[in-house]
C-alpha cells in the first residue's frame, strides 16, 4: 500500500491536483511519493480525495481507493 499525505500526485513529472477529473498519462510510470508505479492503462481516475491506479491500492489521508 502506498500512502500519500498530500492531495497531490506526480504524473510523469507534472503535479496534478486531485479535483475529480480524468487525467491522461503520457508516460507509463506514475510517481507516488517518489516511488515509481507501473500503470497498465492510459488513464488514471482521480476522484475527490482518492486516486485509482491499476492494481494498486492508494490511501490519501486515511481514505482508501482500490481498483
């Protein structure tokens, strides 16, 4: 499990604020807290305070998002 303490994730070098929108990943690696995570799809769903990444459970401030 990856824990994110801020409501910001780094996607291919760009900071993306979690605002409940779809984000297209232009690369194949998402960096979370400096740790690279492989992504099998081109889209990451960012829902309010949750992040959904293929096959990865992500927790943001205690709230869990699971694919």
